[in-house]
C-alpha cells in the first residue's frame, strides 16, 4: 500500500494533455466545485478522497471549456477503453490508470453511487461538463471517465 501523497500533475498521453493539479474540497452544499475558471488548464483533485494509486475511488475534475475557449478536459470524449491516464504524485511516483469506459449523465439523474462508489480496487473518475449548453443554466450533464489502477511507476530522479 502506498503512503498518501497529493496529486501534482495529470497526463493523458493520447490527448497530449499534461496539466497541473490543485486540491479541491466539498463546498457548503457538499458538492465538489470545479477549479477556478481563470485557469482553464488546471485539474482539481478531491483532496479528501484517495490519493493517486490509493485504495478507493479517486476523483479529478476539470473544465470542458470556458469563455476563452477549450479547457483542460475538452478532449475527454475522444478517450477509449485501454487509454492511459497518468497521475504524478508529490512524492515522485506516478499512478497509471487504464480507461474502462466513458459515460454521459444528465445532472438531474447523476448516479452518485455508480460514479463515486468503492469497487474494492484503486479507481479513478475524471469528470467534466457535457450534454447541451444553455447560457443561463450551463451544461445539462456530465461526462465521466471510469478507469482503474494498472501500474505504479517509481521516480526516475529526485522528487520535485
């Protein structure tokens, strides 16, 4: 079992994505907020959940787009089963997850247990907006990438 270590960067080689990660916590309504819109290339990691590679279901969120254009998770819908997601930890290790599936859900019928529930192994969910867009209400749904841990890579040099 790995010791806790915060997520530092998230990479998806297939999408040429390599982004910094910030810690996020639930808001007063017990919802996980998105990262600040003024940095559309930042990924948010649910800090009170599992750390990368740890047991349970870890959650990372990012914007699909902002007023300035495409954001960090704009390409998530292009991921297919078997693609890799790499999370570099603050201790220098990298947790490598493999995509199992991608699903879209309307916000009014979001299946919390299916998305966030513990499956008895280290898993990861990437969540962004999806569905139709309305200027007043925002996006009608969410796109969720389901992945499971397949490898832990040890640091190749001193931790940063």
